[in-house]
C-alpha cells in the first residue's frame, strides 16, 4: 500500500476539522514510535508478508519493466526471465540453500533493498546453489522464443556470468575482498563466478 492510499483511507473517515486536529499529531507520534521501536530490542509489530514474497517481488518487476503487448503476445522477455530466476531463488530460499536478509538499519539510513526485497542474498550451500543455477540456465536456453535471446544478451565467458549479470539487474552484486569467496572445492573451477558467499544490494 502506498502512503497516499493509506492517507486516502484515513481521510475518508475524518472531517477536515478532525484531520487538522488529530491526523498531524498522530502521524508525528507514529513516526516517533517507529523510530523508537527500530532502536529498541525486539519487534512490536505484527508479522507481515516478507518483502521477498514472490508475489511482491513480481509486482516490483512489473513496475520496473513495462510489458508491451504485440499482436496479443507478451513482449517482456527480460521480465519473464527475471520472474523465472526469482522463482528459482525463492525455491533455493525455501530449501535453505540461500538466506535473504533485510537490513533495517541500512533501510532507515536510505539504502534501498534489491528487487528481491533483501539487502543481502547469503549463500548457505554453495555447491547446491551453483548446480541449481546451472540447471536453471540450461532450462532457460531450452524454453520459449524470448528467453534464450535474453540469456545470451546477458552472457559472458561462461553461463554463470549470465546469472551474475541478471542478479545485477535485480540489484545484487558480488562484493570484492579477500574473504568474499568460498574455499577450494575439487568439483569447482577456481574462477567460478558464482562461488561467492553473498550478493549485496548495490
């Protein structure tokens, strides 16, 4: 719900006099309450739908990519590929292969989350993460007419580079640094682009 929608619902229940007398002080008190709760330990709010809920993620994708219709067919190839990738990432989250982290302090400081709704995608099981995304790229290449061309447009030296570039499109990048990658694994090339511990919001 947007701010203007919430205000519209409240305004419909108040007279102009009531709004002037009650609404402004209530909003100031509400803002102070939210800031106080963020600073304190614990969370007094009821549990809501997480930001990375797949339906919410796809709503953000829909807003980001205007989908045009050509002869009754969907021409939003990139949006469809990203929807497919976010479904795969949601499956990996549910399976415990990755963890999505929303950084409240960063959000309060004005740092936007990724399109997924998280500030950090943490890889818990690197080998499973790599194998699942390799299978996903193979599946995309065998799918409908738009998807293979989109994947090729984002490709690099390896199929993994296409995933890296699509993650960037979702607002996530690989951090640099000495300890940003997992340790050696005999089944994984030293240069594997997806062998990173986490992906952070840009």
